[in-house]
C-alpha cells in the first residue's frame, strides 16, 4: 500500500521496505537468542557422574596396560 | 601422587593437561550431541563415546590447538558412522525418540523452545549442524568448516539457508502441530527472546 498522506523522505528506500528488512533482522536475532539459549541449557546441566567415571577407568586401563 | 613402582610413564603431565581440558568440554559435547540425536540418552552415549575416542587419540592432538573443534569433529564423525551402520534401526526408533523428547521436556520450559526444537528437526541435517555450530556453539565459520570437513563457503551458505528456512517454518508453524494459528511459533520466539535479552541486560 502506498501512503499518500505522508511524504517519503527517501524515495529510493521506501519506508515499508526498511521496515520489512528490520523485521527480518529482528526475527533472525530472536531465533539466534533462542538457539543459544537451547544449547546453553544443556551446557549448564550438571555433568552425569558416568562421564568422569569413564575417564577415570580409562586412566587405570592405560596404566595397567603400560605396567605389563 | 604416589608412584606404585610402575615403570615411568611418558609425558603424563601432558595427559593431565589434556584430561583437564577434555573435562571442561564435556558439557559442550553433550549439548552438541543432543542437537544431533535429538534424544538425551542417545546423546549422552554418543558424547561418552566421543570423549573416549578423544582420550584414546590424545597422542595425535597438539596441545594448544583448538581442542573444542577437534573433539566436536570426533563426535560428529562418530555420529555419522554409527548412523550409517544403523540407519534402519534409527528409523524404527524415530517415533520412540520423538516421544522421549516430548516426555523429558521441562513442563515449565517456555513454549518457544519446543517450537524451535520442532522447527530444527525439519531442516536438512547438514544445515542444522552448521547453524548449531555457528549460531549456538560459538564457532567461527572456519572452525565449523574444519569440524564438518567441508569448505568455508559451504558452511556459510548452509547457515544462511538454515536461517531462512527456520524463520519461514516458524512463521507459518508448518511442522504439523495441531490447533496452532500460523505465526504463533514466531510470536512466542520473539516474545521469549525479548524476555531473555531483557533478563540478561538487567
């Protein structure tokens, strides 16, 4: 729609197109924030003990191997 | 540390340093695995296997280089080689995995996060991983290219296509959720992002 009541200060860059681009930018920004939030939620979970147990056992395994 | 008479081990100071750094990466490996598998249990199995592979391959890692990217690459390779082996089983398990994903969702988690997870699932795999690495994992395009073993330009175009597709999917709510008006997903994402960035600033 063309708004005839207001004069466009920049005829080469219609306000509606600027708004459209701004909208797209805002949406991408929002998606980015949510993506990081989703990822960080898992990062911030406490690490299950299993992980450290496995590393500890791996350590023992490799030192007994070397002891033989 | 007491030595128990075992023969002197070669560079164990290196091993200690390696292990310390590996431990700090566990939360990130878990998060990346979760986005690849979509299932918390399978993700932890995958992250544990990747951690072990990294540990076993520690001799080939150069201290001081990017260990995060290196371990992510190991995890990703592990994921795809297992997937190739068991793609049939994966398909059979798909439904169960989706149920699990819904079941473990925090009931108080804002709806927007669930919308985003659903929309992410609709992306082609290579676009999803590129977007996650760059958009959530904090990797530079160059690092993501290293992890995915492809050209930097390929990563850039995948991320850009993923962003557009994701916005379009959220916009129309087109991933088959019942009773939702089009645009609801995007609206809740926008509202929630506002809330989050507001909380961060205050």
